[in-house]
């Protein structure tokens, strides 16, 4: 018995030794904020208690930073009903660890659904009860350091940032850095109806290589200077989804930022994209989404399923400038073939989509190539119909180069529409052109390779497609015939024109029986594009002729011209057609009160023999031009 | 060897027939340059697109043109047949095989 007791004692002591000597497995710690004050912790290494005995947001962050390990949590249980405002008296400690800050843990708080799965619809605002006022911090209200990958911020109202700073800064410089920023209000009071951002500031600024910014209200950030942006993110593989950006929390009324989102790709064109998906981005003072700019490229960005200029119910609200403004961006995607991927881009004060070659400061030229714009409604209501107040106030889509110093290939190899189901855009009801391709008159062929295929373009104020070279300076769309008549309508092209050297077929006559429509046409191609980057005649495959039906004899400002409302089909010819015919089966009833028009698109193959740089690793190369 | 007047006459007729056939072939060959082409998928890329052409109003018709084909191909077939028939007629006439006399 005695021997047994000694054995048992040794066993217990041995186990204790093992526990003491072995590496510590630290459990995540939960720090619960129960004090709306701003005091520091007495001893962060032992907990978040302040001298007053409570736990504040500041002391909780101090304790979380001092605690061993990661994956700690900061929750809230501040006594008393209603909204609790935490007025910061100085900058909060930067968060360097993976932590979850969860304002919805405050009793009574909950997350709604700001953007319903199916648009148009109704918003369900959040009920948020923890408000953080950053006015006196002289810094960003919250800062996530680069070591805090995996951090989550949820359920807070972040408003009144310090002058010139941001409500949230994410320093996710390193590859793989991710963060979750969900279910917050940025820039408003607890109702989400009133702006609380009286100074120069932005909502969310930073770097991300994963994670999401989702189900947030981001509104009211205005600026007389260069700030006032809802979200500015440089990175890749991140998602901005289901946010209201520029409206009240019910998604109905404008409560605009200066601009909505600014996307910047991380370093190289090979980076995976950031995705902007299913947001309502409306009511902002200037641009809805800026994609890239200058040295911050917008490469590989994906913009799908958003309302840009409509409120959550589908009513016109607009942004003050362009819906999407893309500079120095290649391989971007706007839209998709699924209904859920369709952007509705309407009622904006500028263009629906503006692809531009020049930086905001006017000093540089930046190339944009291989953009895909398909499956969108641009200038219509949410059903794709023309309705008063929904047109964008400039053009539906503008490809625009305004600087004579910009080189060959400023904007090239862009595709608008396509043949597959879901790819055509509806571009209608815009004040100026449906698609405008502008190049400042100079000696180069800077803007070319803009393929506009199988779209539904109608009821735009000026032309359905305008290859314009008759305005200067600001890139504003032309409203007169000018040299456009000479260059385009009459099929005589100087080297200065956008989409150089492309003429269209001439329809001699039409006839129909039932839904069978026969057109008789001539098409004599002008030739091929020449120096400085030769697209040789041997690279020419042929010419695609697209034919369109329109309900009106005239559609737009110019007698004798309409726009391609209903796509009938296309075929490819060799460019020397005289008195040729083709018959289509019309998808709509032919009445005799309709008219036909056509466009031509060049087809190239194997551009490996051109004098410039090819795009792609093997034929068929899609581009021949400068790097 | 001296050719007879009759032989000369036939030679001239044959030359005329050949000339007509050549001109006809050239004329219709030019017209059928309107052949549509079908490059293999994936072997080409799309480049620049033009503006919309001036519109043409629809006209109702009771006669439908061949669907999806070049109408000039039909013209060419008709022309070839007509030329061949002319040649046969002239050959028969030359060899006095026709029931009616069409040349001396």
C-alpha cells in the first residue's frame, strides 16, 4: 500500500512536470468591452481592465496585442439600451494580430442584408449599436498592420474620421494577406441615413490579397480635394461584394461619397483580379468605380452584377460622373453572360463606361488592352428598357484618347459584346453615342482594334457607334457631324481616325417574306492597317459583316442613320462584294416599317509577322503593336 | 493549204463563240467574288469595327432569294448552261444536223 502511494505521488508529479515543461498551447482569449469610454488598460498583459474597472475598446485592443498567440476576439456588452458612442481621444493602437472585432455581439445588434440576392429588391438595414468616432485621433480610426492577416471587423459604425485620414486602413502588403470587413456602417450615424463625415477623408484604404469587404454601408465621404473615396484597394484576389456605396442604408436615397471605389491591381498584369460583385454604387458625386490610374493599373479587375447609378429598387439615382472610369487597365472584365453577372450602368452624369488613356494629372499616357465588356445594360432601366432619366448623360461606352503625345496603341484590342448567349450588351437611351471611339487627331493610329459585336444599340441621342476625331481637349463627345461625316459616313479614312481604315458595307436593297429577310449589298474593303506597326495583308482573314434591324427609319440625331437595335446575324466575306445577297431569319416580326443597317469588323490571324509585339504565346495573336 | 470560205466562216463563228464564252465567264467570275468564307474557329481575332451604315428601309417581297447563298452563283450556272446550249446549237448547225438552216 505504501509502495502504491509513492508510485501514485511520482505519477502526479511527473504529469505536472510534463505540463510545465511542454510548450504552451494558448487558448484564444475573448476580451469583452463593457465601457464606452476611452481609457487604457492598467496592465494589458493581464487583461483589459482600466483604472475604472471596465474594459474599453482601447484597453481591449491593448490587451489583445499583449496577449500571447493570435485569433483572439473583442466583443461588446456595454450596459444600457441604444447606440453606444466611443469617442476616441487619441489614435488607437495598431492591430498587429489576427483578431475578430465583433460589434454584433452587443446585445440587440444584428446584421441585415443591404443588397438582396435578387436585384431590384429591398435592403434590410443593419442594427448596429457600437459607434466609433475618430475625430480626435489625428490618424486612421482603425489600422490593421501587415502582420494581421485573417483579421475580421464586423458590426461597427465608424464615422467622423480625423481630417485627412481614413476610417480604416489595411496594411496588407504581403502576398496572401486577407481580411474580412463585413456588416459595418462607414461614414454615417447609426440609422445609416445621415452622413457623419465633415472632413477630408476616405472610408477604407489599403492593400489586400484576399478576403472580402461585404455587406457594408459606405456613404457620405465627401471631399473638396483628392479624398472622399468609399474604398481604395490595391491588391488581388479580393472581393468587394453586396455593399451599398453612396446611398442611405435602405439603399434608396443618395448619400454620396465623392467617388465610390478605386481599384488598383497589385504590380503585374499576371496578378489575379480583384472582383467587384453585386454592389449598389450610386449617388456618389463623381465616379462610381475608378479602375486603375496612372502607375496604379486596373489590370485584371472583374466588375460584375452591380447597379451603378440605380438604387436598390432599380430607380435611377446616378453618379455625378462616369459609372466606370478605367485608366491604364488591361485584361479587365465588365459584365458576364449570366443574368447575375450583368451590370446595370445607367443614369450617370458622364459615360456609362469610360476607357481613358491619360492620367488624371494630364501628364502621362497609359495603355489599355484586352478589355471585355459584355452582357451589361448601359443606359436603360433594370429591365433593359429605355426610360426617361436612365440614360447616361454622355455616351454609353467611350474609348477615349485626348493627348497627341500618346503613342500608337493607347487603347486597343477591346471587345464590346459577342456572339454567345448573354454576351451582347444593351446600350440604349444615352444622351450622346451608344459607343464612342475617340482619338485626338495626330499622326498615329493610337486607338484601334475596338470590336463591337452583336450588341443591341438603340435610342442613343447621337450615333449608335461614333468613330470620332472631331473634338479636342477634354474628350467630351462630339455633337456635330464635323469630319465624322467625311471620315466615317463617306468611308474615306485619314490615318488620324480611331479604328482606322474600317469602312462598312453599303446596303443596296432589302426584301422580306415572312420572317425571311434578304439584303443586297456591296462591300469594298479599304485595305489594311499600315505603319508603324504593320498588320500585313497576309494576316487578313476577312471582314465580318453584322446586320441589324431597327424599328425606326431614323434613330439618333442624323437623318439617314439609325442604330443596331436587333441583331440579325453576321457572316464573313473577303472584302470585294458587289451586288451580293444574304438572307437572315429575323428573331422579331418583320412589318415593313423597319430598317436595316450594318457594321464591319476586321478579322486577323497570325500576327506573328508584324513589326511590333504580339500578344499571346502562339497564334492566333490578338494584337500587334507596342509592348 | 487554202481554206475554203465555208471553213473560214465556221472558224470565225467558233472564235466569236469562244470570245462570248470568255467574256461571259470573266463577267460572272467577277460577280461571284461575293463568296462568303468560313475561317476555322479559333484561327482569327476580331479587330476594329466600323460605324453603322446608313439604313435601308425594309421592302415586302413575294419572291424570296436563295437562303444563305450567293445569288450570283445562280446567275453563273444559268450563264454556263446558256453558253453550252449556244455552243451545241452552233456545232449542230455547222455539221448540218439541225432541221432548220441557221447559216450558209
